[in-house]
């Protein structure tokens, strides 16, 4: 059983990852922190609260940074996740409120209180994690692992030819996190582009889990339609669920140890590159995956939901 906090910009595959974590018997979900990316941070906070209420989970949600560390703010990518984050599902106001503490401070406190046990799974831009690292010199030693959905080592980008979206949206923050070294696991496009779900898979999920699986099926229609426009995938990528699964089942991934730096300017901005300066510790970069096993775990666990 792992203690987990997900830092998220919900987002359709974020919703899949959060419901997966809610269903997984080997995950104790301690809360969510929110970030801009697929949507603005206020919408991310609203959506995070809404997902927890849908899953009948009473957990803290901490509102995160609203702008990147050094880059100007940008408009969310509505063509991938819809203007409200959940495809064609309309906005709905949750009953709950975020905690008073901001996300970075919440993460710092939780890492202290669960020293050596807390696994962080950021599935959006890395601003909150970078702020926590900058504010607390003990943060990196206090956490057990930071398993990131983001980056691409050999696969090329998905938002530019060089960059994956989560890293691109705050490259400076990502560089701070990759500098943290050996506790970091990168679950990037090298593996997530190999884990695909089809319309039939989501129909099967909805058949077994009419409420929450049904919600995912409805959202996935928009996500699948976007993937169809890209033209090179048979289905949609399980980016964010893959990172959550890597937290509990690292044996399903082949990892390469290499130090990483992030390009923070120029044409390659947002690219995750091998650092050759000798000044950084190696992180674990996922380069191979047992896609069938990850996908079947995803389908099996979601079937447990109402
Ligand atoms: C990542 O970007 C977002 O669109 C997804 O939610 C995922 O976290 C994939 O590049
Ligand atoms: Ca995400």
C-alpha cells in the first residue's frame, strides 16, 4: 500500500488516473493538488473537487499555482480536453471547497508528516512541485518518490516536435524537479504512446461501472475524437493513469537511469534531454512498458467502481 498525492490539471486522462487511484486497493490517496495545464487552475480545482465528490471520497484538495515559474501564462488546450476539462460534460459546481493552504505548502507539510512514505504523482505541469522544492530544502528527502507524467526521451513531442505538453507548459519548473535526481521517475511519451484505449474499452468500462466508468466513457468520446485527428494512434493514450500505475507497479516498466535537463529556451523549449554536464544525479526514465499488463490493470481496477 502506498501513500499517494496526485498533482493534477483535470483533464480527461487525469480523471481516469484519479478514478483508478480511488479504485486501487494498493493506493491510499491522501489528497489532490491542482495546477493549470489542460484547464486554468481555478477550473482544475473545481474539477478535482467534482471528481472526488463523484467518487464519494472526502479528501483535501489544495489549489495550486496559477502561472508558470518564469514563462507568461498561456491558454489551455481546449481542443484536447474541452473548454471545461471533461470533454462535452458541462461544468458543474462542486459542494466542497479547497483547503486554505496553497498546494506547495500542503505538499511540504504532507511530505513532513509522512516522511519517507509519501509518493507524489504529478500529472500536469510541475510548478507546484518546483515551488515545494524551492521553499523547503528537506522536501526532496522527505518524499519517497516523485513519479512524473511528462517528458519524452526518444519519442518526440506531442505539443511541439520536441516537447511533451506538461513539461512545455512550465519548462523551468520541470528543470528544477529533474535536478532533484534519483527520486524522480519519468513516465513520458516513450511509454504512454504505447498504452492505448479504444471506444470499445470505454464501453466495457461503462458496462461494469455505470456511474464512474460511464462518466469516463462520456468524457473519452471527446478525447478519442481528438486522437483520431492526430491520425497515428488506434485509440487514446492512457498518459496519466500510466504514471499512477508506475507508482505501484514499477516492474511493468523498463527504466533507464540518466540525468535529465529541460531545454528552457529556443526551438527545443520543453524538451527533456540527457544532461551531460556531470552535475546532476540520474533519474529513472521509463523507456519500455508491458502495455497489455498496464491496460488490463487499468480496466480491471476501474471495473471495481460503482
Ligand atoms: C499530458 O498532457 C495532458 O494533456 C494530459 O492530461 C497529460 O497529463 C500528456 O502530454
Ligand atoms: Ca494531466
